[in-house]
C-alpha cells in the first residue's frame, strides 16, 4: 500500500531546484519514496519581479502497517 502527500518546495533560482528541495526535504522524514509528480509550478512576485519559484510535488511512499 502506498500513501500520497503533496509538498511545496521553494527556490530563488528555478522550478527544478524548488522541486528537488521538496523531494529531498520530504525524504528526510518519509521512507521508501517511490514517485514524485510535479502538480503545479508558480512564482512569488514582489515589486513586479520574480522573487521565488514554487513547485508543488505529489509524492508516493510505502505505507507500513
């Protein structure tokens, strides 16, 4: 059985880095991650300029009972 959770990563550089941060941070507390699917990408805008990239990732991991 697998459980699915959504996490959001943030980066000042790119969507790819934001997604990588989301997965790596989740991996520190979730075991046996299987699939990461990018659900949504957006940007934080401040004073008319891009301040940060955000990537929402759906992660599946093995659920232990």
